[in-house]
């Protein structure tokens, strides 16, 4: 009788322990799900950093999750804006050229445009009403397409925290092509539009276009920073 009682009590205790473990586990979020949520919460901030292509789960050689992988363009030299940690996870920076096809396919967030336009200006410091000469050259071996005759140029102004749209460059609305190795130039008078006088500050001129890569439309862009004194 005592043995039977001990047996029943043992089963009961085992069931209680199993139940407690089960309840405890219900509230635990899997690591990959946590990273998925964190990346989507930080998507706008991460993808707004120049050179960031996308992000996903970082794994070691044994396929264990070790943190968050942030993929950047191959020519990026300054990664200081990319955080060292997101929430509880370490951030690992990796050049997109070094990423495997598996990693590229498994990115949780990704940029919809690539910095494949080399945009430069004839100077880096200007005065209001100076003429600025903007040069655009493609870094791709495919033809880039633009929606107007001025290569969809526009200006952004630094507000102390982020870049914000300042004014566009008026051009003829006609499809314009930029072929590989071709160089395009656009002249613009800073302050030529009376409602946009270009007061002193930090600016950048941006060009955006698109290309057909293996039947897929890829959006490309580039920019050059300058100062107005």
C-alpha cells in the first residue's frame, strides 16, 4: 500500500513539474522571432543609414544564432552610424559582396534601392547664387533610366538630425538614359528659385533612377554633399 501511494504521489509530482515547465515555456519568445520583431521595429532607422543594404539573423559556423547581421555595400568605409547592439542582440556588419546567396535570400529587411550612381560636384563649398555643376556616372555595367532630363536630381538639407527634402531640379519630363561609362552633367543655380534661396547650411544633391537587372527592376541612387556659407 505504501509503495502504491508513493508511486501515485511520484506521478502527481511529475505532472505538476511538467505543467510548471510548460507554463513557463509558453511565455518565452523564440530567438529568431525576437530578431524578426526587432528588425521590423528598427527598419526605417537601419535602412536610412547610407550604405546599408539589409539585415537578418547572424549565425556562427554551427548555424547557431549569435545576433543580428547588417549587410552594407562593398565600398562603405564609415559604419559608425550602425549600432553595436539592437535590443539584447550584438550587431555584426558584413559586406554584401561577402554574403552567400543563402544569406541574401534570408535577409529579413532589405533596401529597395542601391547606391550605384557616382554623384559629384565641382566644389564642396558654395555661396548662395553660385552655379553648381553636378556630375553623374553609373557604377553599374547596365543602362540606368531616369524620369526626366535632369536625371531626377533633387536637393536635401541637413536639419541637425536627418536629411529632409529641400527642392527639386526642374527638367523636361522625358525618359533619359545613362549608359555604362557615360558621364552626365547638370548645371544649377543655387537660389535660382525665389522660394528656395539656399541659406547657409549643409546640403546634398541626390540622383535616383532604375535599371533592369535580369528582368527585375532595381532602383539606384547616389548623392554628393556640399556646404553653403
